[in-house]
C-alpha cells in the first residue's frame, strides 16, 4: 500500500537512518540537501519532492518503495542489508551461505 502521509514517511526515514547509525547531518550531506530540509522531512512537516526522494534513497542505499510503501509489503532494512552482503560475496562463498540458510530453514520445518 502506498503511503501518502508525510508524518509516516518521516517516521520511516527516521527508522532507516537510526538503523544505519547515521545523524541527520550525515544523511543530509550525503543526499546533498540542507540539514533543515532533512529535519523537516523526518518530522513530516515538509512534502518530499521526487528529486529529493531519489537523493535520499541513493544516500541511504535503499529504494523508494522502502520509504513510500507499507512495511508489511516489503523486506526489512535488515533483510536488504543481508541480501546486499550476500550478493557482494564471491560465487563460492555465496553458494556456501545459501546452502547453510537452506539447511537452517529445512530444520525449522521438521
């Protein structure tokens, strides 16, 4: 479900920023926007422009749907982080990790 409430979007920005252990200044600087602008976005008192949304997503290494859609329909930031780390592995290590995960998940089914 698409989120249109700016306060809710601001809360999501806050959670994502905290997850990565960043300050508002660090996110604003990485996105190339003013600190005050980012603070207002996070408080939900400013409508987010499309170009600003893209800048923030690039700065946080996330996709727009992670900000604009309901959490129940997307992977968590933690899951995305793990997937990114998995994709960064060499093929042999990736296959080993996938086999370990498969074995673990099968053990849960028993």
